[in-house]
């Protein structure tokens, strides 16, 4: 494994976490109102915008692509939190509890990343960011299908695995884009 990966992962997540907590300060936990299919659709909008810009080579709204990848990370964390919160959890959650839960979900994703990196040999470092975008979109289509099946699958790992993979792929894209900026 590349010695830089833990540091790069933590730096990207640190930026995502800072924005997430700032938005929690500003908006509270308004995201609690969203059902999982709505979060999936919000993720789809972000990933589709990235792909559209990649294909067209230009953009008219100047929000950076990196911001969309950060949003994918944070919406995946929201989805994971929604999956694990009890059905009777209140809509308004304490900011400290939200920060702790964010950290718990990220810790699990980080563990998953390093286990997969061990097995796959960091193949993601050789991928194009456009391919990562396509994989995120594919995983969104899978997630939508699983949601449409009300979670009754025959061979799938389920929506949680897809959210975790999308989160890590978005981190990969941010790492690769950051490395390209530093090199170029």
C-alpha cells in the first residue's frame, strides 16, 4: 500500500467533515427528513453533474467538481447515519452526537478501504476520475434497484455496501484530482 494513502484519506475526510459540521451548525439536521431513496437521488444528481461536465468539457455553473465529490462523501455519510439510526430517532439531533456518529461511520469506511486496498493493491490509483464517476453512477443504479425491491435481494450486499463504496470512490477521486493538480 502507498504510504501516502492514510494521510491523503484523512486529509480529504477532514475537509468533508469540516464542511459537514459547518452545515450542521447552519441547518441543523434538516437532512433527517430525507428517506433513503431521496438521498440516493441527491447522490445521483451530484454524480450526473460531474459526468455531464466531464463529457462536455465545460460548465456554466462554476461550482467546482471537487465540491460535488465532497457532497457525495457527505451524502453517503448521511445515508449511513439514516440506515443506522433507530426509527424513532428525533429529526433534530445534537451537533456533538452528529459529529461522533459521522466519525463512527467514517472509521468503518476507513477500515473497509484499507482492507480492500490490501486485497486490490490500490488499483484505484491507476483509474481515471471519469471511470470513478461511472462506477459511482453504476452503484447508484444498483442502489435504486435494491430500494425498488424494498431491500429483498438474492445476491447483493445491499444498500449499505453501495453507500460505503461510493463514499470511498469519491475520496479516491478527490485524492487523484489533488495529485493531478499538484503534478500539473
